[in-house]
């Protein structure tokens, strides 16, 4: 609600409203002050008011602040920083955030779809949406979220890539040639436990009990700590590793794992295989061993059965064998 009072020789109009900066302006006539106040308050009611800071802010500047203040607080900071970089490299980043419409975001989506898969473009849009939502809700920018007004690409059917033939042996042989002695054990551990690469790399010896055959994964992607069982092969892999009770089980940086895997895959002449496919492989093997869906979900950490289904692709021949 605007307050108007006469000060000196002018009428001072002051507008205070939650979520907006305090506005103040002086007028010679009271009628002009009332007219100005009504116009500002109406634009605020309609969500059309844009403070001076907002009208001068580009998406690139907003993203820069977001990267400094928000991204570091997230577990997926590395991936989000990469996606924000993708958006910053697009011409959309040079636009004023007030002028970015859903049509502009749709054009950005289409440019991404021309070079990446739908799931990647969808993740980029979710990141862009998070920036707008944070600016709107936490930083009091009087803007709307233009990402809400477009259709996001479909999630698709998920990858069905699994290890075929002797690919596991060939790849493992190349991984054993790596300078780091932890890459090959990490590969085997991932297949045995269905761990995400990031979770396995954070695992500490203090959270491993080989006698009970369990390990505690802390700060996983979904925000929970999870206790997983260790197969006999997983126990054997861990038992062969040097132990530092205060350190990580696999003390190797993520970039090192990524480059070593890609190099080994190339030398083994294996096509279209990603490290994350090992999680698909592990989940499918757990199903093939006869574990129930609930049991597999408790190991893999999937929150919904629909999500778990995307990661499980049992061999058809093994399904047929059960019907014999």
C-alpha cells in the first residue's frame, strides 16, 4: 500500500511491498502521486513490474551469480556447472532476463536438439528453469519462468547397452594396464554393487565392513545414506586393495577414471559403451540372479520402480530359460 505525505514543497509517495525494492518519488501535485502509485501497484499485481536492476540484468549475469552462490552448495555441482556453461555459450545468455520469452527458450531447446540427444536437452532446460526459479523466489526478481511455457523433450526409453561376449574381459585387461592401480578394481566393484561412479569414489574404508559384507554409501544422488550388501566377488576386490582407515577406498580423481576408461575402451575396440552402462549391467544381473524388484531397488537406490525399469534389461535368453 502506498503512503503519501507532504514534505517541504512536494508530495512524497512511498511504495513498500514484499518481494520488491522500496520505491519513492516526489510530486508537485498529490493527484500525480496517486496516479503514479496506482500504476506501479497495478503492474506489481499483474507481475509485470520490473525494477531497475532486473531490466539491466542479462541471463549471463544471472547465471554468473547463480554459479557463485548456489551451484557450490549442490552435490551435483560439477554437472550443473557444465550445463550452465552450455547455456552461457548460447546467444540466449546475452539477452535481458525480462525479455526472454517462452518462444526464445523454445528456440534454445531446438538449437540443442540439433546437436545433442533429447535427454541432454531436457537436463539443460531443467537447469535453466532452476536459475529462473531461484532468481524469482530467493532474489526477488520480478520475472516469470519462461521455461514453464514450453514442452520439454521426452525422456526416451533409456539405454539398453550391456556388456556383450568377451567385452568385460577385454576391457578389464586394458584397465589393468592403467598407471592407477584402482581403476580396474573400481570397474569390478561397480559391476558387483550397481554403485554410481561418484558414490564409489566417495566411499571410505571407515564405511566398509568386510566381515559383515556391507558398505555404507553416504551423500548419494537422491540425498540418502544407503547400506549395500557386498557380493563375494566385491569382498575379494576390496580385500586385495591397500587399506587406509582414514582414507577413500578408491583414491583417484573423477577425471582420471573418465580418461582411463575411454582410453581402455578404445584400445579394446569396444563401441558405444559408457561407464554408467556398468550400472545398467549390474542392475540387470541382480534381476537375473532372482532378486525381487524391491531387493534390487534397495541396493541400487532407485526411488521408483519406473526409474528402476529404465536401468534393467534382462537377457531374453535367460528369461526364456525360466519358462522352460
